[in-house]
């Protein structure tokens, strides 16, 4: 967690934010929902797109991994990918809705027990979070075995300055116990990302778009540090410059914005994800 004040969160991004506002592209917050059905469809479309992107980037392997988004009408429910469905083939119609008891209340496919154990606790502990993403990506899970924090060694890394938590509770075991999920949520605190020891990465956001971008970016940050440290002793960015970098690219709107080129590409190449 940084010491930035709320009004400083988007410092340096005001021109982009103004342009997005004029174009009508700024994502709406949970308090601005006027039509639940429209907002629900919007969130599900972004979720299906985010899952396809993770699949395209080969960050999802086998049946592991899950991304959730909170339902706009029933905040104790979330939409998630069904257990065993290929990320690269995900469609809106494939998504399932799960309640606070782990029961599938919409859809006819099963939920991954680990998805419920982790995400139910994250969404409960952080009502400001709309989405959370987790996959067993190669560099994220490898870095998690080291049990150490990230270093600010590249400009891109600074979007995570003081904003990634570490958690060792239940490390290395498949997370099926909600108590472990609760420990993960506690460790996350007010940060946007978590490294779960011997397991991997979890990222959150006020939109699916942001949560997905943070996940991919954090995976690349782990990769960068592993490669740099294998070659030598990387030079770290001074705190004042890291803070400046965070101000520019570490806030939720920046994460949302970074997702948009992927959305545009999917609409062109694989519009069936909207079905």
C-alpha cells in the first residue's frame, strides 16, 4: 500500500481520463448501475474476453485457474469460468454464477472448489473489488517458490510498487479450505495483488479489465526479475522514481485502459466469445 492520497491516484493520467470521459469509455462504478441486466451482461462479456486472453497468452494450463466478477444485483454472488472449460474457447453462455455457499445458482456446469475457497473470501473481504484473477502461470508460480518480494528493476514493475502482498498460509497445497482463502484475503489487505507462496499470483481490480491486465503484467514482472537475477545483480529503481511510476500506471483506470487493445483484437478475431 502506498501513501498516495485518493486525489493523487490518477496524477499524470488526467488527460487520458478526460479523453475517455468524453468518448464515454470510462468504466462505470458499482454505485452507478441503473440496469442490472445490462451491467451483468457487460461484466460477463469482459469476463469471457479476459479468460480468452489468458488462454491466448498461454497463462492457463489444464483445468487450473479461475477469474471471477461480482454480480451487480447480488453482490454476494460472483460469475466464474466453469471447471474444466478451455479458456481459449470460453463464451458468455459458458459462465456460471456462484453464491456465498458455493452453490451454482445460474448455469449447469460445476464450479472449481478452489475458485470458491479463494474468491469467495476475497470478494467478502474487499467489497470494492469487482474482479479477481488467478492462473498457474509459469513465472508466477516459479517466483512464488522464492518467498521474497518483487524488486523495482524496470519501469513497468513500478505499477506494483508497494502494492503486492505475500502469503504463506497453505502454501503448496490445493486451496480447498475457505480458511486458507480467508488468510489470503487478510494478507492481501488493501493491495491489488498477492503472491501465494509455492502457488502463484492473484490479482484484483474494480473491473475485469484491470484484474486481467494486472495478472499479465505481474507475470511479466516475475519473469523479468527471474531472468535479471539469473544474469547478475539488477539495479533497483530509487523509491522516488518508483512512486512516480506508480502514480502514472499503478491505479485501476490505467489497468482498465491497458486491457482495451486486447478487447479490440478479440472483437475482430473471435467475436463468438460474446455468444
